[in-house]
C-alpha cells in the first residue's frame, strides 16, 4: 500500500515516541522531529509504503541514540510481560481461537503503547469476533497444505503466536516462523524467539533484513525460497501488510487495525480484529 497523508505525522510521532520511551531528553526529541520532517519533506509524492519511510526515520533514531538496538531492554520487558499475560489466559485449542489470540497479541505493541491495564484490554479484545473473517479460505487452503510460514511482528506479540503454531502443528502442518535478521524498532529477532521458546516449537528463520515490514527484495535467498515455496503464508501486523499487500503470492493477513489508513485498506475498522485473505 502507499502512504496516506495521515501517515506523515504518524511517522514523526513514531520517532518521537522512541525518544520518550528511551528517555533521551527534549533536545534529542526536537532533533529527531526536525530531521524526520526534513527527510520526509524531500518526497514530492509519497508513493511507497508507510513502512518504507518508517525504516529511515528509525535510522535517525538509531544514529541519535547511539544504539543499533535502542529497544533492546523494552523487548526483554515485552516478552516477560506477554508471558505473564498468556499464562493468565486459557490457551485455545481450536485453530480459529488461536488465530484470535494471535491477532489480539498484535495490539500489544510496547513501542507505541503504555502497559497500564493491558491485560484487561487483552481480555476485552478477546470478546470480539473478527470484523474481517476470511477463515473459510484458510480452512480450504489447509486441506491440501503441508507447510505454513508465519511472519512474526513484535517482541511480546511473538508470545501470543505460540498457540497458533501449536494449533497448526496439531493439524499436521510443518510450521516455519520468520523473524527479523537485525534489530529494527521492537520487532522480534532470533533472540526473542529463543527467549520465549518459539525455537522449541518450530523451525525459526531470519528473513535476513532489518527493514520495517517485509521487503522481499531485501530479504535473504533462503527466506525468499521459503516465502514462495510455502503452501500457506500467515502475516502478522500492520507493517507486513503495508509491504506485502501488493506482493505476487497468496497471503493471509492477521492484525488489528490501529489507524484509519489500515482500516480502509483492509476494509476493516480501527481496533477491530482482521483476518484478510489476499490472492497473489
């Protein structure tokens, strides 16, 4: 998808939010805002995905913070907190129940949200039904499928994907879970997969990239082979939707719409559960 006008202030706020979370101070907050604005202003037409521009804004954050993984401590906290929340919930046994829990996990983005009352919010979201529900298409696809590739999103959120992996494996599917090749924002990396024991459930691979979302052209050959060779691909989160919605293969997108542009593109609504099937 292409960036909407509303994406511009959101991209700048994403950088500012990083500064606030990292306690870098007001002067650095101002510097990130001005440099982000200068970067975005060079484009006469923002005809790339929001994730494309977000990547370069985050490079500014990395440079100013002096860290290649500025969200490292936050990711550790997110995984720990998500494990606590998941442990307090009844783990679903059905595939659709696991999809819903995984989708709700997409709402837990510690890079942009505070943790206050987050467990209560999770319980409230689990009461919802899918606003966009292409589950019948998945059921049909899985009848003849042997392999399923799951594209992970954030640290913390990865914990809520474990019941989904288990449910797919109970159906006899080979599950491969993909994470980022290098740190970017609070996206899950192989270290997160190890920390939450995802590596004990299924094969975990790096996509070989540190881009926001999934830029196929920037990913490793191994990842591209698996991406195109898997019978089913389930993609988590907004950034993956932004970068893969125009890709040339069938994909199931699993996310909660957090803004109007994403709600519009998915035919959903803000803060509603979305499971959308896109044909390649």
